[in-house]
C-alpha cells in the first residue's frame, strides 16, 4: 500500500485525525472504502485542492465513481447508510500515472486556486474527451438539482460513459498517519459489494475496488490501544453528508 503525497498536509481545509477518534467520537459504523488517485489528467494533489475549494464554497463536494451501475445499486447503498452515526469514505492511494496523464491542467507553483478553477472549467467545456456533471439527485427524490456554478467541474471521461453514474457527497476531509496495515484495516470491517454480496477481498492497492463497510463490534481486538504513527499519510477519511450518494446527469 502506497502513502499519499505528503504535500496534502499543506492544503487548507484538511486536518489530521486518528482512528480511535473517528470510531468512538463520531460513532462511525458504516461507510465505504475505495482506491483513489489521479483522474482525467489531474494529479491527486490538484484533485484534493479542488474538492476542498468546493467544500469551502458550498459546504460539500462530489466524488464521482463508476462502481454503482444501477438504480438498484444506488438504492441499496442509500439504505445501507441509513443508520445512526457518521458515515465515512475511507481512501487508499495509487500513484499510477496513467490515471493522471492527459490534457487536464494541474496546480503549478504560485498558481492560485481561483486561476485553477478557471482553467478547469475551460478544459471541461473545450476538451472533446471529457464531459462534466450538469445535475444530480438522490434516489429518493423525483427531480434533479443543478450542479453549483461555484464548484469545480465534476469531470467524467467520455471513454468511460455508462448509462448510470454516481458520486459520494463529502463535507470534510481528514487523514491518518497511523501505521495500520491494509490487512489489519480490512479485518476491522465486514465488507459488502453494492450487489449485497459478502466480500473477503482486501486489495485496495489496485483499481478497480470499492466496498461498503461495516465496523465489527469487536474491532478493539484487532488493534492495540496505541497505534504507531509515521510521517506519511496512510489513509484519507472523507466524511459523507446526507443523502451520502447521488445519481449524476451529464
């Protein structure tokens, strides 16, 4: 499992937390786990900067993905999250450059986030290889909501077009520097596919991978009281905001 870029610590709006705080103070019982990295020509640092900008503007950002491919899967995921406690998206990282290579601009030294915002909207509207989200809605709503103009474009590769696309709604980003191995982290959760099938696979170091997760009642048995820290960012913990997941419309 690869660590996230250390430069993420310099971004305004992301903070360090620890696993015990997330589980005990936030009552984290259910969520999802996903592999993250560059996408549509953007490196991960630029993506995170844009998402934190969106949260500052509107109180949330969208995190699009291709893993839930039907209204039935969306409805199941929505019901899965419908329980007490906070919901989180746990991210591991891939540095695979093939997802970050492309024509999309990235933040460069000295460039302001506002300049980057303008560049990304220009790219979204002029690049023939991509499209961007126009509207979104939850599965329990009849009508779509307009994608906010103040947010960065939510880009989708045309090569990946499907009839159905979804995104998580995120209101806050934190990160862990604790040395919890991927095997140990996965052992804390029951993992479920979006088709409601139990999964024992724990390979969040290569794409594609996505699981709904539920904390085991005896999770304390798998971790010591004091977890050793490192200088690396080992996991990103994204807080989900109701209704947690939405359908996208291009």
